[in-house]
């Protein structure tokens, strides 16, 4: 396995609820890829949206990671403590004439079938409630995903940097944080694959080289939806950490030996780190019951 000169990865949950199994798969995959390549694995709490946050969720997420042996390097970064970074980058982009006020409501955008960049770009002044957009649409962004290969995404809409309610948009904060923390590799869920082109463009506009992206398969519920807090995915049982880890490894494509679940989390992760290979990851989005079926078929 070729080790890059500098690998800094990260896991960035939102404290809108406790970790569920889909979150664990993402955490384990990003952790193993970082540690197996001799890198650092950071944890960043993306607490940008107070109305959606669940009290105590951040602490519970960190306790779950710790219970599963997923120990991060350095201190945990909280986006709620990093507003000065987002302010500075917004001011920089505005000073370069790259931002404008957008007064369109979500209903208006839906009614038009998308945002009309041409109409809004003519108005630069912020008057009343408005979003701030980055003038960036047009053309395409290409990147080589670790699991999905070569991607080419059209940038069809100017990116929102600050929302109408005054909160920073995810797209701005995540890119600014990744630049500030020196993130070299982003391993995350496949539901974020379609946002990558717009993020890569923002990296370039801010004068930074985009990191290497890799998107892991999603755990689906019986109804064919991604496991998520919004879809009421059950919280992880931290008392079952070894069994949870083994199931996550199986989902990621490992052939796990009998009895591995009897090991403590540190032993399970050490075993997996020594055997991590990107090519073994099954990139299909699927429910957990497919694991047992796949093992029976091998």
C-alpha cells in the first residue's frame, strides 16, 4: 500500500441525534483509511444549525465513538466556535466581487424549477432577509473518487454561502474548515457525492487544492431509504460495540473470522487496519440483511 506523504482525514457528524449504524459505517471507513495510510483522523462537530440540534447529542456522539475504539487525533473542532473563519472568507469573497444577495424564497425557487442566477446576480446589495450566494455556476468539475472513479459534475447553480435565516451554509463551512485543518482526504457517505463538484470549485476559488474524495456505500432501511436520524434510525447500542464493529466491517466488504466479536474494540480495529484495502469495499447501497445473504453465497 503506497502511503501518501501527508494524510489528514476527518469524520464530521451533525449533533441532530445519536450515532446510528449508517454513521458507524462511515466513521469506521474513514478511520481505517486514515490509520492504514499512517495518517491522522480528526473529528469535527458540524453544529451549524441550532434549531435542528438535539441537546446532548454532541456528547453522546463522542461517547459512542470512544466506546467503539474510534479515538480521534487532537481536539474536537466545533463549527459553532469557528464563525470568525466563515466571516473572514465571506468578506474575502465579497471583496473580490464574487458574492451577491439572493432574496428568492424556497417556494419561488421550487416554482421556477431552480434558482435563476441571471436575475439575482444583478442585485448585489443585502436588503432585508436574503441568502448570500457565490457566483460560480457554469461549466463542470471533474474528480477521481476513491470508489466511484472518474466523475464529472455540472455546476448548474450558484452556491449558497449564508442562508436567509443568517446561518452559515454547509457548503461554506465545510470547505473553510477542511482548508483550515489541512484535510487531505475526505471519506464520507455516498449521499454527499453529488455535492462534491460544487465544493471542489469553492476550494479552487479560495486558492486551495481540493482534497481526495471517497464516498462509501449507504446503509438502507427496509423501505429503501438511507438510514438517517430524519428517518428515525435507531441509536447505536454502545454496550454492543464489538458486535457493531464486526457488522460494520462486513458491510464494508471484510471477510470476518469467527470469534472476532469476542475481541475488544481496539483489537477489532487493529485487525481491520492491518487488512484494509480500498478495493474490497462493496460500493452498493444496501440494507444490513444483505450482509448475511452475501456471506452465505461466498
